C-alpha cells in the first residue's frame, strides 16, 4: 500500500493497488482493476474510474468519470460527475452536473448543478439538496398524436324546428 503525505505528485497516475493521497496531485488519476484510492488531499485533475474503488474525502478540482467500480464522494468534486456503471454514493458535494447513464446512484449530499437521469437507478435522500434541475430522460415517452389524423365524420345537421314543412 502506498501513502503520499504532504507531498505533491506531478503528472497523472494509475492506481492499481491500495493508495492513499494526503497531499496533492497535479494531473489525472485513473483507478483500474485491483486499485483502491483514498483521496484525503487535493487533486487538480480528473478522476477516471475504470474499475476498483475510490473514496474522495478531500477535493477533486476536475471532472469524475465512473465507467465501473465503486465511488464514494465524502468531500467535494468541483467539476461534473458522469456515471456509466458501478455504484456511486454522494455524501459530500458535486459543484457541476451529475449524469447517471447506467449506474446505481445514491445522493445524501449536495449537487449544485443538474441531476440528469439517463438510465440506471437513482435514489435521492429527502435531506439531500439538488440545486439545479432534476432531469429524468429514461422515463417512458408519451406517445405522440399521428401526423395525419383520420377524418372525422361531419356533425349531424341541426334539427328542423317543429311545425315547419316544405
């Protein structure tokens, strides 16, 4: 297991084992199979979850993309969060938009942008705050009226007044 205390990691890094970052990272972080990242410090790049597990307790200045694995946000993400697959829990804050395309998302914290549901399962705690719009795109679409409606029969002619004869 690797620990980074108070130092600065320059450039991107690939996490394929247990790693804890208490300092700061300049660059992107990719978590792959076998990787477990605990980010207690700050990262100025993006987080890409290909597999494994990541716990963000500190601050991520970029975007996060979750292709698989488990992501827990207890700290803050300044950018957007895109969830393609996997399990995601937000207990902290995401400043940008959160888009769920196919994962399992649980929201207990704050989303300052929009929450966009394109697929997957999304559950929002009643005490959570969604400051932007909540957009549900995977709901069944309403059927549109046909382009050419069938012709309606002509309305019946008004009744002739009683007693009139021709």
